[in-house]
C-alpha cells in the first residue's frame, strides 16, 4: 500500500512546487492523526497511521530524497513487524491486545516497541 503512492510522489516531486508538497503532507498528517484517535480496531488504526505517515513522507520528499528512502525503509520494517505480531496474537481490537501478555510476554513487548 505504500510503494505505489511513494513511487508517484518520487516521480512528481521535481514537477510540483515545494509548497504543494508541504500542504499535501500537512493535510494528510492531520487527517490520519485525527481519524485514528477514536478507533478501537487495529486495522483502522493502522490505515489511519498509513495516511499520516504518507503525509510525513510527502513533506520529507520536498526536503531531501535520501531521508525519504530511509524513512520508507524504516516504516516498512516497523509496519511489517507490527502486522506479523498482530497476526500471531490474532488480535483484531485494542481489547484483544490486552490479553496477549498471558499468551506471550515477549510478543507483547515487541508490539509495544514497534
């Protein structure tokens, strides 16, 4: 879900002005942050988080491309670890994650840190 928008941003960042990318990044970060505040399902939280992170990456793309690629790689690694942890623990909501401590304390700590 992140590769296609990032390639589109990467291809158009030389043709659009910096102020457009900054405005797009600000709006995306605001929508993603506010939308994820009142969610209890982990899929919706991760979707809004993805929207917010896309805004941050659009903002970074107007500043420096090398940092954008590093940010994308770190984001992909962290998101993959969170999704794999949620799949292993079979958590669908925030309330489900509270019971994962009894299943595996190490997995719960990894989810918390990710």
